[in-house]
C-alpha cells in the first residue's frame, strides 16, 4: 500500500488540489471542519477522511495515533485577513496554537511535517524576500503565521515551513476563490478595482500542490520513497517566476480572454487601510511581497510561467456563472478561503 499522507484542511483551495494530486502515489487522508458531513461525503468519495477541530489537542493527538501518517501537509487555517483582525482569539487558536501542537505531535514520531505559511508574513518594504529574511507582519493573520513558523521549528527542527504566494485556481464545494470571482466579474463585463502596487509571485494551486507533494517525500521522482531521500527542512519559498501586481494579473487575464482591458482599474494598496477602502478592509495589506524562491528552484521546483498557468486555468472559466451584484471590489487576499 502507498504511504499515508495526511492533508489538513483538505476541502480548501490548496488542500483539495493536494488531495487530488496525491492520489497517484500516496494513500491520502483528508480532514475538514467547516464543511458539512454531507458535503464531505460528496467531496471525498472513497478517500479516507474525518472531521476534526484542530484547536482541540486531544482530538488532534487521537487523529495522529489513528491515521499513523507517513507525512503530514498542514494547510488548514483561517486565512480571511479581516476575520482574523476581528476575532484574534480564534486566529490564535487555529493559526498558531493548532499548528504548533500538530507539529509537536509529528515531531514526537519523526513524521515529515510541512506547514503552509504565507508571503504575507512580510511587510512589503524590501522585496523580493528570501527564506532568511525576518518576518515583519502588519496584521493579526500574518503575526500568528510568523509566530507559528517559529513555534513549529522550536518543537520540530526538521519541519518544513513552506511559504506560499498568492494562489490562483478554483475552489471546491461551491466556494468562490479570489480568482474565481475575478474571472466571473470580468466575464460579466463588470469593472473591478485591483491593487496596482501589491506585487506578488503567484502560482496556481495545482503547481503549489505538486511542489508540496514533491518535498513531502517523492524527491521529485515518480515514486514516493520517504526513507531514502534527503529531506528538506526549515523554510522554503514556493513562489512563481513572475512578479506581478494584482492589477497586472487582471490585465493578463483580460488579454488571454480577449476582453476589454479597461475593466481592470488600478488602486493603491495604501488605500486599504488609510483611504477610501478603510471601511471595507479591517486588516492592513502589504505592498510588494514577491518571494525569492531560488532555493526551491535549485531543489527541483519548477513552476511554469504565469501566462501558461493562466491559459491552463481559463478555458473552464468560460463556464463559471457570473458573480453576484456585490462583486467587483478586489483587494489583496491570502489563499482565498478559510480552509479550517
């Protein structure tokens, strides 16, 4: 039997792509929390899965003992920046405490553990950022992710901290990701505002999922062979090769779709917390947080160009139903949804 891979937050944008890609070489096991049991049964099908509150240490400990995974990829998180700003205690419980508890349990059994962190741990003042650059968080979500990175490595020095960029793709179970809403609005001929000074190094959720799986145990070979590969540890950036603003992302999307480029309107990220957008966005947003991912590239991570990733994603976008009447305002997002 293939080795077991435990994927937390498996119904989220990233988790669902990992689960799908893992089926070829792993025996995946997924966890969920917000999803209803009926939705989960539909989503997982024959894949092993279970509902869990990762903020409950006893539940988490029992899950690890029951599943006995060969590796763990921890994607579950509350990634809504404004929600975390409004409910910091819940963010602390899930984004920090649950992550360090799970890492400690994996460390006790020497189970390879990959924690999906974020480029948002940086403030945007000195990009591109390497793995050795110290985090400079400017909102609650980023602060708790930065603290989780330190806490995880303190309890499990051989853990992997995989900082991810903006992820592009379509979510599952009817959830609308940032890119889903963007494309739907553009296709509906609706004008959207996008940060022209929020620079990211985006990749598709599919590309990020394959990269994480490779570092989890495949060694960039066809077969999973955890025991014999040189394990990657510490921090790793999985950014794309293109550094673009959210506005430039919108323009590229419009060009590929053949739509009017004037539908994308640039605004400043500074307005998200000092100007006209302040009433809509509670958490401060970073500006240029592009990642230097040279280390991952040298290890074999090889994301395609952004344009080629978008061209692969966009054909099915023509079949997406237009977004509702409230769509049209897009700021800087994280992984597009709370995956816990």
